[in-house]
C-alpha cells in the first residue's frame, strides 16, 4: 500500500488494518510531524521535500493538486518491492481489501478501483476514482512517470482522467 499525500491521522488509524493485507509505505512531506505518533516499525516512511519553487506548483498548473499527487505517489511507488501496489490517500480509511485484492490479482493488467468519485462517460470520459486504486507496481510506476513528466495544466480534463489516460499510455493504448 502507498498512502500518499500530507500525513493525516485518518490514515494512521488504518495502518494496522492495512498491514493485515500487505506492506505499507507512507509517502508524505518532510515537514509532516510523524514523530508525534506511533507508527509500526514495518511501515516505510518516505518524507518528500516539498517542491516549493517547482514551476508545476503554479495554481493553474497544479489544478486539483495533480502535480503533488503525482509527486508523492511516484516517490512512494519507487519504494514498493511487491508485484502489486495499491494507492490510497492520506485522508481515507478503508477496511476490507479482500475483494479488491482478489480482483486486482485476477485482472493484473487492469486499473482496479472503487466506485465512488467515479464519473459516467457522459459527464467526463475516462474518469475512474483516484481515491483508491491498484495494479501491477511496474505499470503504476510507468503511469506516474508519464503523468509526472507532463505539465499537468488546468484544462477541462480532471486529474482522475489524466491519471487514467497516463495508465492507458503506460500500456501503449493511446487515446486521441
């Protein structure tokens, strides 16, 4: 599991549950105050420097926090040493991953996600949820390398769609 983004006590309260299903990596920021909390020693912590002067942080370019999500997710994924990875946000809590993991392993080349914040094609094309998703680790790394290399500008395309389109590109499925 990669818990991505600013550290949050919501995700902290779920770590022991996540550890029942697999390894856990917290990919947060260097100024997050994790030392004030007990975090099990088997949890790997990646404290990313906040990229203060990065040009992609401009409010127009970092629309929907896309650049920072890509930054912390990729840095977390780069520390995953398992075949599969599941990414969740630091402000989310999920309990039973059994069915999710079963489906992810059954369809290893697919983008496994949940049905909340999932938009119909009539609203936004290619808009699965970015709150929780998983796939093969190497495929997700490639997805976020593609996404991170781009100027994620504010457009009428939501970040969820940009992530999924990058996933398709990582699989050599180009949508024009």
